[in-house]
C-alpha cells in the first residue's frame, strides 16, 4: 500500500515541475514519462509492434506437406543468410581501413578461405531447394543479389562462372526476394521464425 502512495504522490507532482520524459524509479516501480495535454497527464510508453498472421488454410494434404517442407528448408537455409549478413557487415567495416585494391583483394581471399574451411562441407549438404531459398534470403538480408555480391567482391568473370554453375542446377544468382509477390508466404515464415513462433 505504501508503494502505491509513492506512485500516486509522484503522479500528482508531474504537472508541477517534473520534466516530461524523465524516468523515475521508486522501490522497483518505474513511473512512465508523461505529457500534459489540456490538464490531463498522459503517460508515454513505447509499445513494440505486433504482427498478426491469419490462420493458414490448406486445400489438400499435399499443400500442407509443401508448406511444412518450406518451413524445414527455411530453417536449414536461414542461419547461413544471417552468417552472410554478419560477415558482410564485418567486411565492410574492415574495407574502410584498407587503402588499396590489392589489400582489399587479399582480405577478400583470406575471408573466402576462412568461409570455405568453416562452411563448405555444410553448404554442400543443402538441397537445391534450400540453396534457392538461401539465394533469396541473401538478397533479403543484404539488399543485393548473390550475383552482385560475387561481382563486387571477386569480379565479373567469377560472377559469370558461378552464375553459369547455378543455371546448370536450375538456380539463378540474380534472383531477387519479392516479399509482396511470389515470396509472400516465405516472408511471413521468416518473420515468424525471427519471432520464435516456428
């Protein structure tokens, strides 16, 4: 009861001199910053956004199995897209410290060798479908297609070579992520995965 009195006392003081946006804690209770509008004290709070998904209806058991397969493939490919994003951010920061193209090329080779040593065995085990999803996820996370990334880091010849290999296996390194079109369901699943819902 005494804690409640402190909070009530503090709320009565807000109009008379406490700064709006000042956070006060009394015995473990946090009093929200407030704004006074027409004599009313209105607490200010930042509320996290909420994403609502409609329940998914399936026309057949086959559609349901395909949906479950998409979830499985996403879970297999998603960690590698996050690793790529983190590695690219790290590389961009390190590039700022390098002065010459020769230093940048040497750094790219070192990073490429490290990535091959660490992940090549795991990436080879991905299915073709998981590889296609990974290509889309890389575009989503980095804002550039896999082809553009290879071209910027290794040159046009290397990008052409890897694009040719991808095309042989029915993939395309130039594939873009389309969250409003063909990748709408995939985008919803990514959001659910990031929220820990799947």
